[in-house]
């Protein structure tokens, strides 16, 4: 009678599958920043991106609105609910290659895309995206990743 080594084979497949899933995960940090010309100063929690903000945007005041950390898996949409009903951000990991993660970012207000873009992130780098108006201010998104 033949013995089938099913349990060890199943264990090996599960280990390989869980390892590949873990390797495909990207930890992403998204900060929503309010930028305006009302007042002066920068939120202390934004010191790491102050130079980039100043070189890309011409505002006098930067204030952190929200700081979210997401664990993204390939092609899985993650929603971040906005402060107002009907407003949210959708983030999707659409590609991952060695040292570059490709993300699709959509900002949706009342069912309409007001921002729809794709970015490429390297570990330890931050990409700044100019977003929608917020009263007299503008929202800027600072996106970074670790993988």
C-alpha cells in the first residue's frame, strides 16, 4: 500500500503561499495636509516634508489634517472615509517590482472622481500630490511606503 505524503506537501504549499502574500504587502502612509496662505507656519509633524512642500507649492501655512497607515495587497482597494459623508479616498496597489510600488489613488466626492492618478513609490521616498480645494485652502497628500 502506498502512503501519500499529503500533510507535508500541504504544509509546504501553505508556507510558500503565505510567504508570497507577505512579500507582496506594502505598508503605505498617507498624510492629508491643509495648505493655505492664511497665517504662517508648519505643523511640527510635517518637518520631514517641509522642504519638498516649499519647493513645489507656494503656501505660507501647512497643517496636518489626517495621518493614515495602510497595509496594501496587490489589486485590493482600500477606502479611507472622509470627514464629510460621500467623500473618500480609494488606494490600490496596482504593481510591485523590486524597489518600486505603483499605486492608484482616487479621491471621490459624491460619486465623482475629483482626483484619479497613479504614482510610483520607492521605499523611504515621499510623493506629494496636490488635491482638492478645502475652503480657502488646498489639500495636499503626502504618500510614502515601506516594503
